[in-house]
């Protein structure tokens, strides 16, 4: 094990858990079987992220576009969320994890909404991993809502990037450092559009039900070695930059 707790700069990890349906179909099972198996993987990855000292883990469990799936599949996904909350509640609280849902959950069954709000309230002051499920979530909708929220309370005022960031669904999640997508597709699919501006991306062929804590660690280790410059230059280039700057000044002075 090389990737160690606290020795990395990856604070916020976002995951698009894709490939459940194909995983099941390849095994001649109905698509929903992939979701069932995939929901078991969620708890393992949460535990691993917590062990590794990641600050925030945001998982895409149901997008606004997923509403167009067959009713039975949508029902299974609701059910899996419900079961996850019941099964993992104690562990979440014991491990000092703060749990939140981001997205529109108004169409969820009342019992599931109750479980969600209970756990959100019980865990609200927890200081460990910030675990967020994006459910009924869409990135464009989040940005639009943030914009409208600001405009309502500040009519006529010009909006800044800070204003948008402050009015997102869960402002304290901050920017995403690493976005992982399983299932082999190379898309963002309307996930955390604002927060991924400077994220590192990692796409794996592994379908979500086969995703393991070992692969998760390997990805973190691999990505933590990448050089992130946030549009600037590597400090190691400073000397080169200074020499270049002097040459540029000379050129400018000489006209
Ligand atoms: C994408 O796979 C996955 C989803 C639409 C849902 C992800 C949900 C889970 C992993 C289970 C939910 C569990 C909890 C605890 C909330 P897909 O069906 O689009 O796969 P495909 O690309 O192979 O069709």
C-alpha cells in the first residue's frame, strides 16, 4: 500500500458510478441486478475514502436524466437508497461522517425522505468525511438555482463567481480534486459542472459493480502523482520564467 492517509492533496473526490446495467446484461441478468450489486460497492468505497482521510466524497446515484428510465428501474434505485440509509446509518454516525443529499428528492417515497432528513440532522455536526449522494441531481440545474437564489436576494446586482459558489446546493464541499467515472465512457454527464473546473479526471473501464477498494487506492495514488498547475506554471519553472521575462523585457525596451 503506497497511497497513505494525509500525505496527499486530494480532498474532494467525486464518482460517477456507471456500468451497472451492462455489468448485469453481460451476465444475462436484468439491468437492476447491476444496481443491486453496485449498491454494495458504495459502502466499501465510503469506508475506504474515510480511512484514507479524504475530506469529501460525492457520489452520483441518480441524475435528473435518470427519470426517463423505466418505472421499475427507478423504483429499484429508490429502494436501494432506502436500504442503504437503514443499513449504514449507525456506521455513518459512529464514523463521524456528515451525510447529505444534493438534488431534488421531492418524488421519493415519504419514508425515504424521512430517513434522509433524520440522518442529515443527526450527522450535521460531524466533522469527518463529508459524504454526499447526488440524487435527482443535475449540474446545470444546480448552477441555475444558485444564480436565481442570488438574484432574488440581490435584485439588479451583478453576480460574481464567489456569489455562485456560495449559493450552490452544498457550498462547503468546495471544488472537486478528482472525478472518477467507471464503466468506460468518457463523459461528465451533467455532474458537478461548477465544481469540476480544475478537477483531475480518471476514467476506468471497470464497471461499477466490479469497482474495488484496491482500484480506488490505485487511482488515488496515480492521480496524486500528477502535476496540477491550475492554469499557472510549475514553481520548478520559476528560474526559466525569470530568464524568459528578462528577455521579453529586453525585446519590449528595444521596441
Ligand atoms: C449508472 O449505471 C448508474 C446509475 C444510474 C445509478 C447508480 C446507482 C447505484 C450504484 C446504486 C444506488 C445505490 C445507492 C446506495 C444510492 P447504468 O445503469 O447507466 O449502467 P449502463 O451504462 O451499463 O447502462
